[in-house]
C-alpha cells in the first residue's frame, strides 16, 4: 500500500528545510547575507543535502534529513533537494538541474549514484535529475511520473508536502530495485509498465488536481455498509471503476474532506488494487471499530485498513488510518502505540511510539461525531470567509483540522493564521505542536512550540508531558525526565509521565556502566511501579512497558 497508505496516513518522514528567499546568480539587494558564498560552480556546503532557497519546504526540515540520510546509508545514493524562487538568467529548469548535478558533483562520492530533486517556485516546475550510475533504474518514465503526475501537480496546488511524501516513497521503492548496481532490467521495466498502465509516462500532464472538493453531504445517502467486509469490497470496486454499493456510503465525511475525489484515488494507489482484491484477509473487530487485516507481514501493500461504525453503518476511517498506520522503511509498516481505538486489535504488528502523545479525550477524534465535525468545519470556514481576522474561529478550525489529521495544505495556513491572530493564546501553540508530531514528526519544531504553550500555561501538566515526550524522541533523556518530574508535581496521578520516565531511565541505563547502570535500572523499575500505582492505571500501556523493559533491562 505504498502511495495509498501515506496518501491516507501522511505519517511517514517527509522532506523539507527552512531557509531564506533568494534568486540564484542575480545581483539583488534581497539576497540574504548567509548565501553570499552560493555559486553554481560548486556546492555551497558539501555536508548539506537540502537547500531550500525558495522557503517552500520549511515545515519539513527534520524529516528531510532523516530520509536523505537513509538513502545515503541504506542505498548508497546521494540525493539532494534544491528549491529556488526563480530560474537564473539563461536557464530552463532542465538545464539548471543538469548544471547542478554536474557542477555540484552530486553522486560523485557514491560512484555516480546521485539524484537531484529541483523545485522552481515561480513556475511551479519540478525536475528529477539522475546521475549517470542510476540512469538505468530511475528511468525517463519514472522521472516523468514524478515530475508531471506526482509532485508537480501537488506543487501547483499548494500542497507540496503531500507530493513530497509520495515522491519519497517512490524513490525509496525504486532504490531497492537499484541494489548495489547489479539490478534486474526486467524488474525496472515491469515497474515502469505499472506507471505507464496507470496513465503515466514521461512529460505527461495530470488530468486531475489533487484534493478535489467533495460533494455536499446532502447530495448523497448517509447509510453506511452493513458490515466492515461489505464496506471494504464496495470501496475496492469503486477504486476499480466498477461503481457498486448503490446508495451505500462507504466514506465518512472527514474521509471525503481529506481524500477529495474518493472514488478516483491517485494512480499509485491503484498499483496494489489487484493484490487487495485477491489477498486473503481477516476482519478484526472490537465494538464499532474494525480492521481489514492481511497479517503482520512485511510489504507496504499488506498494511491494514481501518473502518468504523458511525451509528449509521460501516465506513472507511481515514482519520485513524493516517494517525495509526505508518509506512516505515520499505517494506516495513508499523502501528502506533497509545490509548487509541484499533490499536489493541493490531498488537501483532511492529509498534512505534512516534505519536504516543498525552492527549485528552477532548482532542481525540470519534467516528460517530464525524458528520457533526464536518458540519462544524464548514461553519468555521464560512465564518473566516466573512471575517478573516476572527481569532476564535481560526483557533477552533485549527483544532478540528489537527485532531482529524487533515493535509498540510489545509492545516499549515491555519497554523500561520492562528500564530498571527492569537499568539497569546496557549491553544495556538498546543495544536501547532500536536500537528508537527502527528503529521510530520517534526519533534524539534514541536519542542519550541510546546515551550510557548508552557510559558502561557505553566501549571498545565499536558505541556510538561509533551515536552518530556519530545525530549525522549530526540534522545535527550535527562531533559525528558526533568519535564516529566514537573508534570507529576502538578499531577501526582500522571501514569503517562511515570511510564515515560521508565523508558528514559532504561535508555540511560543502557548507556551507563557499573553502579550508574544499576542505579538507572532501579529507577526505571520504580517508575514502572509508580505508573501501575496511579488511581486509574492504563493497563495496555503497562503491558507494553513490561514487554519493553523485559527486552532492554
């Protein structure tokens, strides 16, 4: 489920960086002083892999470096991303890309295994330039698909983040075919044929802009399927272009809002359609939540699909799909831990704690409330249309878009608007921080934002819990403990904080020697006991913790 699950989940590492606006090789007073050494003749910094001179990737910096590092270490490919606001005189996008690959010697340190992804902001043009050693793998058909049918359309639609997610997955999957240079041309040809059969091809134009508006809810039936199996089979039939379902509605309103033209998913999604239709699957069910389960086996195409009973039948639940099902390094996928629906049913899957935030019940999406949430979003959008400077409407809309995991093109402008209109309100920074974790794993960015929340609301344990979580994910275990100790000062019944401190002390123990190691180990076990001793212990979290500690202490 390569494109499908990140088109749905948006939850893998993604690309980007923060930088300043400049135009290459032009004498311009706006040129930032820090770029005075930039030249086409040589890479400004040999240890950098992302140069965001147009500032279009600034929200994705941390994910960019994780991903590009992985291409280098796992696949021995030197990949660079460069964005510029406009072309220098005398260049087209294509000629500039060639010059950058040659003059910056992209791939030279990897025996010619280099890639350049170039974005030109004013033209909204994209070019994937391939160094000589990879030309047989990253073919013209593949590059054309990336440029014209994948990233390019999202770039033009103002949703570069979603497009970069898709491209990242495609690059990694194709890199696997490249191996160490001894690749199978038949596999490459078959992969290209799959792109071409989906209507792709070098330099083709996209027939559909992503994120088309969903039809009004009142124009269709709201009756869902009678079972998760029926909803799944109807959805696949619709994706295959066969219609079906009659007046049965298999998408929640938030799914329609997130996916746009739900019956015409991106071509990359359809690559796995026959697999899904032919594969054996189980239906795992817990009350009003169900999972289409192919087994806890590798292969992005085998990751699960989530359905919920809205109170009016079963429908596809894209909100929790995005939050919980994450594409890790191909071909592995993971399920997020946390006190969330669906998770207990998928305990056989590889688990991650990358989004295990200490969220309150008020900030968790509930499927039966889906229609009401969609209606409220429409009301708030109308209110902001009437008064773009209404801070209450901006904050309320931001919260709903964050807790329903909407796409960057919808959420990013709201974050910027809320920061401009309501910088003095703690909720602005809370939901910005939550979004930066749940959508793009931007832990360092979220850390600065939750710091602003704590400044405004110092006695709220949530801020200190989240700060502890972020430091833990960044490997800063002592800082995490400091934050979590403050949380339990404010709330001595904070089982989340005690459990996370058990993780912190365990990681410190693994790095320590002698008496220090024994001391940290004892502290970890003490935190485990304290987590179990709160008035309402989280039994699932305690079960996960016991297994985790048993593997590491």
